[in-house]
């Protein structure tokens, strides 16, 4: 499969100002494959280390951070002669080795000629614990599940992708039924690489669901294995409540749905753990839609989304028959799948921050506010072809934004005060 991030990694590999690179992302989003694919396409040799499976190397960084000693140890372990400009050094599950993250600082300062890339499924958790981290000495790349465009590419639909990239709306409209068919499949399959690959090879929805359930079980096992034992029950409660929270008419997260009398302070650590793992995305409300949006975020009002729409479909046991029953799929449990899908595309946009707008004591709510290129762009999500964008109109009348967007199954069209983007094209909204 092609991943958009592979091109970014190629740029990193060829950059003269390259720093050690750290890839962040949830478990099973394809970090290891991506690093190895970079090694295969850009380098003569790869020295791959997985600290989770190598007990010997976990203690390698407990002494000093002499780069020559570290390189020699890596050569012995991998049986690869490491040459600065032709070998990619991969440090996988780096959070498992105390001091390994700190060593990246010394690679950057004392041996910048080496190409070092690191990743870890629970790296976000490690970074927010008491770990000495080389601030300013590394580059970051966030890896998410496959976007809808990457999904199309994986299914050999490059011509459909090319149309979206060119925004050739007349031709896109001609093939709308094809886009909608693939979008339905994406709602069910999602973007987890293993599930997408299996479907691309055998077109078996039951196999996809088996893979998704296995991933969900692995996540639950991570809770018990890696999280502080005292917050594990709360992590489970938060995680399992997300589908029900999204199914509400107002998707604002309510602690009272977890258990009677639940308070935010009781769940702060559990929520942070899930966010740091990349398993959920937190989208805050803003009190005022002005630049920068972060200055106006309401930390007490937020919505939670899962890492992947396919995993959300698996958690609610969405029946495969939904794929063939008209466009009902897009309105399943009050359009929650559609909003999850849109958020999943938006978070991959470069240089775009995502919030939502729901003023106090008002019934209006704009599903997402994007900060793009110095502008605040309201975006309202409509499942299927429901085009009544009442909240977006309220927002427009109050703030008169330069750009206002509604996304639905309807075709692309510009109206006097807003633009409708087809759901299957929303990933191109910032291009």
C-alpha cells in the first residue's frame, strides 16, 4: 500500500538539515511497516531494533551516551555494518528502553550524519511521563490510519483519486455512485492497514471484522499491561463509552454517562492516557471563533472520537447488510459514523487545527471549526443528503466568515453564503 507519509519520509531522508525523526501514532497504524519501507526504498541497508523484544538492548543507554559505543552495540545486535549515509537506523518501541529517547539528542548534536528514525505504540504516554526528552533535537511525524484517499489507492482506484486531487467536479459528479460505494466500504473497513490490506486482497468483510475485533482486544490488553493499575477500570469505561457519547444528539462528552456522580477530576488521568496513546481524539469547544482558536478553547467542553471509523463500526457491531441498504449507513446512530469519518480526514490536514463551536445557552452547534492559513472555517457535517444547515447559517449570520462549508452526499456546489463539499472529497478541503 502507498502511504502519503512515505513521501514526507523521503524528503526527510534527503534533507541536509535532518534531525532524528520520531513517529507517533496508535498501535497497528503501520509505523513499523512505514519505517522499513523507507529503508527499502531510500537506503542500501537497514539496522532494525525492536526494544520490546530485545531485553539485551534495553540497558544499552543506562550508562553514557557515547555514539561510537551505541553504534557498535547496534552492529553486533543487528549484524549490519552501519555506515552513516547509506544505513537507516530504526529504533522501534523506543519507549521500552530507558534513555533511548535521550540518546536522540546526542545523535543530533554529536553524530548528525547518521540517519535515525524511532517509533513506539505507547510513545505518547512515555513523552508525558518523567522521561528526559531531547526538546528541539528531533523532528516529529504523526501517523494515523489510512485516509479515504489512501484507501482508494489501496483498492486500485487511482483514477478516482486523481479526479479528487484535480477537483474536477463535473467528472467527479459523473462517478459519484462509485465514490459513494467505496465510501460505504470505508465506513465499515476503516483505515487500519491490516484490515485494508486484507480487503484489497480478498474482498471479505467477515475477515475484516475479525481483524478489527483482534485489534480492539489488543488495545484492551494494552490497558491492563501498560496503564497504571488504579486507572485501568476508568480507561475501559471511557473507551467503551465513546460510541454512546457520539450517538447523542449533542455529542459533547458527559461524564455522568460513565456512572452516576462521575466527575472530570476522577477521569483526567484515564482520558490523558487514551489521548497520549492516540486511541482517541479530543476536540474542544471554542467560546469565540477568532485567531488563534486555541486561545478561546473551553477545556471543559469537548467531544471524543475514536482513532478509526472502522473500529467504531466494529464496536457497535455494525451489520455488513448496512452497506447495501441505500444510503442509510450514513445516518447510522444519528450520523455518528459520518462525523467520525470527517474528523478522521481533518486531523491529517497539514497546518490545520480542529475545534467545534457550541455557544452557551444556544441550540446551534457547528460540528467543526478549522484554523487554516490564518482563517477560521466553519464546517457542518450532514449525513446522507440532509442539507438543512441551520447551525451553519446561525454562525454565518453572526460572524460572516469568508468561507463556510457544509459536507454531505450532495454534489459540490457553491451557494451565496457557503460551499457544499461531497463527503468523499472532504479530505481535499484544505488544498
